[in-house]
C-alpha cells in the first residue's frame, strides 16, 4: 500500500538560509499534519491542513509557513534558519479531521550548520 | 489544554516476558483517541495500537494490549512475550477528535534483554 512520502529525506542548510520540505499524503487523504521532533524530544505539532485550508496551528515559528495544494500535497517553508531548527520533521496524513487514524511519513532530517 | 505524561523514562524486560508501559493524560474533550507509537533507531513512527475513547473495550493487537481507564485518564500498554525487536522508544499520544492533532508524551525507552 502507498505510504506518506516526504522529500528530501535529508537536508543540510546554513544559518539564515531557507528550506522547503515536501509531503505527499496517502492517495485520497485530504488532511496533512506537520510535526517537529528535536533530538531526544517527543514530536511537537506544528500545523495542519484539511481540504487545502489551515485547520489548526501549534507551536510553529513565524519564520515558518506552510500550505496544502490542490493535489493535497503540502510544503513547509522555513526561512532565516537557526541552529535550533535542526530536527526531524514528520508529515502525517489522514482521511478527514479527527478520524483517529494518522499515518506518518519517514521524516525529513534537517541539519542547520 | 491537553497533556500527556509518561513517567517512566526507561524500562527493561527479559525476552519472552511481559512489560507494562504507563501513560496518563488530561483533557476536557469528550471525543478523542489514544495511541501508542513505536520509534526504533530508524526514527520511523510506527503505530502500535489505537483506542477510541468512546469504546469501553480495551484494544488488542497480537502481543500488544492496552488498559484504558477513562475515569482515571490512564492508558497503559502491555507487551506480552517480549521480543528483541520490541526494543525502541515508545510514545503515548492523545488525538483530538475535533482537529486530529496529536499530543505526545515524553516517551519511554524500552530495552529487551536476551
């Protein structure tokens, strides 16, 4: 079965640069969630989209923005990168909000030097 | 706001024995789900088991079962016949029935001894 696809899998950037992370949900899934997991920490919810509209917002810095496109894929844009942004970024998808089933992608490992 | 607490940073179990990981949560919502996720060294998030809050019956998945005590807001995971491949970080998570977002506990590292 098709799973959530994230690209790139690894990304190295320097401070103050920008990064774009992409997420392709499972086919027919209309909801996307983004999570950030710092080293040795639990995943923290950043933002979510349902039917191309932002549905909820968590602890996402103002330097970050995201959107969901007409084909339901989503992109997380990160600007003015800081060392503290180094983390594993997960995307998860589901069919509908609050459906109780959320499938995670493999994550994008971002390293900021 | 919802919170999830895992009070056991590390646990160990002998291969083939049984271990229970603890989790408590707090919420004022009536519609929610609870999950246990496994995160091996590859850091992939793997869903182990899921419980709907409106269901009284405890969920089971092969060697994995939960003890869901709704009034006490407790959601523990029991792993029976532990295997070496069960060694990983385990996260308890709360899922809102309204927005779907997940709130994770701090995690419990499980070591399985041969």
